[in-house]
C-alpha cells in the first residue's frame, strides 16, 4: 500500500524561488527548480507506475512590457535580429508558469506532472504563458533501472 506524502502546503510551495544558476550557465534560462516534482512531456514515465492521477493542473502568468522597452523593441525590429528583452520576458513567464504548475501539483500531493504542455499568446501587448499537464503520484517499479534526478530530492 502506498502513502502519498502531503507534508507541503500550497503556501510552502509558493515561497520557493527559482534555483540560482551558476555564473558559467547564465544562458540557461530554461531551468526551473521543481522541488522534487518530475515534469515530463511524455505520457508515461519509464520504470515508474502511476499510483494515483490527481487531475489536470495548470500555471498561468500574464506579463506586460514597459513602454520604454516596447519602443526599443519596435526600433530593433526595424533593423532585424532577436528581441532579447522580449525573449527574456518569455523565459521568465515560462518559468513562473512552471513554478505555479508545480505548486498546484504539490498542493494535491503529487510528485509528477505527466504530459506537460505550454500555451503562449499575446493579448493587446500582454504576453500570456500557460503550462499545463496531469498531476500524479508515481512510484518506482521493482527492478526498474531508471532513476529520475527530480525524484531524488534537492541536491547541494
């Protein structure tokens, strides 16, 4: 019989900040600390079984550009090239959406999000990013060889 740990609250999960990225990896914008929650775009997790499906979860954020950056991006778009400020805004929005998604899964007692997907859009100058998937509690199968680093807990 499996026990689903529920020692974290939604408030605890919301207090967690993004992991500090070492200086040699400053371009690693796409890493978000998940607090031990496995996130996968796959519809299954090899060497693990789903003990309980906890339902659909999502994390949503809407961001606005400041007017000065907006003017700068218009001028940059005339010359061509990457709009780095907007790229960083979208990376930050994506990471916040994942953090909220993970907090929701943890509040339900989950240790995995299966079928992770993203949706992004622009609404009148505002950037919206939504991360969604299925929260689940999973456990390793006996004889399973794969160990996912997210399920080992935090590392130093």
